[in-house]
C-alpha cells in the first residue's frame, strides 16, 4: 500500500478505509484519547464487533444512529462501525440540551444512539428519559459509562459482537457504495431549525484525502485534535483525514490550552487543528510556561480570520506552518485551502485556492459570475456537494441549483492569482446609506490593534442611514481600550461608512455550541440596548468641531475628545 491509502485512485467507503488500514497497518497506532490506546487492527476489530452486535439487534443499512458523546476511541469505532454496516451516523454535540437532542433524533428518525452516561455537567440519562417518549423510532440506547434500565453498556455490546461473524459483516459491507449516504450532520442553524446535511462516503473520504494531502500527511504523523468529532472539522478533516494516510490521532474531550500543550509534548504531535482563538491561547502557554511545541510541523486553522501577527507567531513560536481552510458542512466541508509554501500574509488575508476537482464561482444577486476583484456570493460545484438536506426538499432547492451549484451564503472575492478572500456572510452585510459594508473586513482591521483581543461587527438600525456599524470589543488580556480609541483608530484609515458608530467594550460575544458567533443574537441585543438606553452615536475626535470646507466636506478641527455617554463603550448585558 502506498503512503496515501487506496483512495488515491479509487472511490472507497469509510468501512473499506478502516478495514484496509486494519489489514495493512494493523500494528500502527491509530488513536490515543488520554485513557485508551488502540492500533489500527484494534480499532478495526472494535468497529466490527460493534457493527456485528448492531446487525444482530436488527439494525440495517440506511438506519440512522446518533453519536452523543465526547471525543474518544469509542467515537471513532462507532464512526467506522456504522459505515461497515451501512448505517448512517448522526453526530450530536455534547452540549445539546433535551429539546435540541429531541429535534435531531426525531427528525432523522434515529433507531439508536450511542451516548455518554454523563459528561461535564450534562446528565444524558436524565435528558434521554425526558424525551424518549417523543422518539417513536428510537429502539436502542448504547451507553458509554454506567448503563441504566432499557439501555446496554458499551462493553456488553462489544461482547455480543463475535468476530467469527465477520464474514457476514463483510457481505453487508460489500453492499455499501461510495455514493451511499454516510452521515447526516445538522447545521447549527443561525435562524430556524437546524438542517441535516447529507454527505456520502465519497464526499467525506475524498475531501478528507485532499485536505490531509495539503498537509503532506503520512503514517508518521500524529494529529492532535482538540476540536469536536461531532463537527466536520473533527470527524472528516481529523478522523478521516488521518485515516486516509494511516496517521495516528491523539484527541481531547474538549479544548483546554494547558491540556492541549501537555498532550502535545507527551505525544510529540506533528499536526494540530483549531480555530484562531485556540492557537492564540496555545501561544500564551508557550510564552508563559515554556512549553516545547517543536514537534509540530503543520496544522489547520479554520472558522474565523487570523491576524497576520498571530500567523507569524504560530509559525515561529509554535514551529507550526499552519494552513487556512475554508468550507461549510454542505460542501463536505473544505472548498479552499492555502498551501505550505504560501507566505504569512496570504494565509492571513485569504483562504487559499480551490481544491482539485471542485469548481468555484463568485456570483452577483442574479447569480451571474462577477469579474475578479468584485464581491459576490461564493458558489461551488463538484464531488464535494452534499446530496441535500434530509427531508427538506424546498431548502435543498434554495441551496443547490439545477446545475449542481451550491450557494454558500458567504461573500467573497477572487484575485487574478486565484486566491479567495471571504469578506462576510451575505445575511451579515450592512447597508450604510446605500453603501455595502462587510463586517469581516472591519473585524480584520480592528484585530490588528494590539489591545484588541476579540471583535465582532454587526449592523444596527439607524433612522438616517438605514443601518450603521456597531462593534463589540474584548480587550487583549492585561490591557484596556475605550470605545473612543476604537473609533479614532478607524477614522481616516477605513471608509467613513465602515467606521463603527457604536462601540461596546467588554461583556460577552454570544457563540453557538460549535463556536460560531451568533450575530443575529448580538444584533438584536445591541439594537435593543441602543434603543432603550438612548445611547448616542460616537464621533471621531478629529471630526468634533470640524468646519465645512469646499463641497460641504468636513475639515479636521480641534482634537478635543467629544462628550459622550460612557455606556456606549461597554456591554452592560
């Protein structure tokens, strides 16, 4: 077998992937989760024992199976075991509450769920007991930890999966094809109910192969994954990416910078995944506690823009030539990536170029392609586009057109060299007096300020201009900044329509369980606060006292800071 597994030239399923690794790389390490270490042979055997037990319980190809537990070796065995059987994985976030879990298990028609008994402050038995009466399709509850009446424990389940029945499972696995449904991942849903994106085995395996290929992964690599397996970042880019090249995985049940850095040193990880905030906190650990990250070679940063200074520090201080990936669940998920040879400024300012076998167009409101450099909605077409949303045909039609183009909802530009830059969400665009303003552009500019740690920009209603820009700013630890200083930092450096009229310093930025900023919540909250408390718009100090020159343009007057309501520079919620 070559360094990259057989999917280099073949279309294979997830079930074939683990079986081939089990046979050809049986003694190679597959996973270490802090408690258990499994080789590829052991992981394959555990996945097959699980699948055989489920087959004996009456689970058949196409049945939906929820996974509601933290990262671990068992999560991976379930991921591959479902695929061996032809069952469909429905990943569920560990932080789901009863109503969220009920919606997903009911909407997907899941016949089984593999669940932790408890994790953190969550009691899954209590939650399942409260909703099980509303889940007519749910027949089997498989428990990691202490089982309860009506459920079966993980070890007991495995004991019922006799590997002597593997020939039966092999026959079942032969009936599963690359274009069959592998999993349904419910999007976090910024508005309305979550939608279940349906991805095939080929969607997942091929995209994971390309992503890990950008990292030049091999079976000598160790992937450090503090990102959740319940998201594409973890299960596709992480589990399946490593599996494509026979690399091993060390994972954590959640992100804790100290635990991440401890594990990195213990396991000598070579590849690390995370969002920019994770990397920033890991950098603090290196600088403050003298961790040694020198085993790192590369990694993937995704989910948000990263300042150029942070990119440089990750490369020089963490010894990690990290790559940027852009995508969405509906696209399996990665559409574009940077390259190991790209300079820091390219990684900070763009999301790289389109992956092979994928087409990208940037289109206007009429869905006509725009010229390079112009802003439009990013669309893609290719092997990576999902089958559609589960049981939501109308929503599918709105997202994928008759020619197979998937509309991302992200606004982007493409330069003459093919590099793509994401400027914001289509629904997040702010129209200030007729001018289109893209919050991400302002956020990236403000993130360059040394005293700004986190920032989110939204539009809020305005009686004169329709909308104006509002920003919530979290200072860098150990520093402070005023709203007026933020305004003055912008004035004269970016177009006036982009300068925030309201700045709230401190407080919190609402995020979903998967770490995405919930701008719709923030927009409503700030709009209400501005209205209720009559917070005045802020003015740059350079404008205060300015006199009008020719053509009615204001000229800089005295530099005295204007009087203002201090409430506009902090979040009181």
